[in-house]
C-alpha cells in the first residue's frame, strides 16, 4: 500500500519506498554533503525500495547531540512513518563529554528506548570516517593516533582537518565538503576498516572509531551480523 505523502522526502525521491532511513546530524555541512552525494551516486541502493530522508536542523535549535536527537524524535511523531523505517542519530564525540559533561551512555539508552532508533557516533568526529577511506588506522603511529583522538587545534584548524587534507592530496586542502570522487569508490574499504577497529559490544566507539559504517552498509545493501 502506498505511503501517505511525507513532506520531508526530497523532490524526485521514492515516496513509495518500502523503507526510509531518516537522518538527523549534528553538523550542517560535511555530513549533509556526504549523504547528498551518496544518495546521488551509483553506490546507493537506488532500487526504489529504500530512501534517505535527511532532516534539516533549524538555526535556532541547539547543536548538541541531545538536541539533535529531539529533532529526530519530533520528526518520527510528526509524520506518517512505517514501523520498518529507521531513525539514525549522527553525532560526534568532539568535546561534548570532556567539557560539556554530556553522557553518551544516557544518549545511547534514550535511543535504545525508542523503536528503530540508532546511534551512529564518530570518535572524535565524522572525519574519521573519511580518513578510513584513505588509510587504515594501524598505519598510524601511536603518537599520530593520540593526535587524532585529541584532535586539538593547530593554528586555526583541527588536527584531523589538516590530516584529511594531506591524505586526499591536491592543493585545495580540506574545506569540510568531501569530494565524492575521492571517497565514494572506497566505501567498502572504509567499512571494513571501521569494522576492524570496532568493539561490537559497545553502543558507541569509546576510542577512535565510527559507527557510520553501520548505516552505510544498509544503504548499499550489505547486511552484516554485527551491523547493529
């Protein structure tokens, strides 16, 4: 039976998709562009069976992970989603825990208490997912891994932004808008690398890592026994 129209679905999207993946993310640039490019690429399972629905965070709303999660909860209650649709909270560790004393354990519990809610946290930030497209974590020295984990400011930029620019090459640097031609062909490589450093017993990565791969696996049609 066709869906009732859902205003969140983009023009030209699969309004009758059997399954929707509704994304709410903390960042306003990098994550948005990455998933827009992914949705438009040959790597997306573009069969009409699934659709990505990205939520736009209002400018007057908080950017902390709990506020981003509230936006996802609001959308779930506001529109006619199916029981099979999935709601993904995409956030970074950054300094939310160390400085702002945010509890990711509490956030993970909130997500688990709602049907079809999933937490895809990156530690320390979304860019670790990009790095894993280009280099395995084991190829970095212990000192380099500590710099990645701390992601401190070096001049006006974070260490990871500088590292991404270096790894992807070219003379443009890294402008928070990942080039799909660089990253998308290496999607499955990034998935395998992210899984190799993941602790499947944890709700979110407590060391360097990212659970973005769990969502991307589904978007390209890979089913993993450890995906959730």
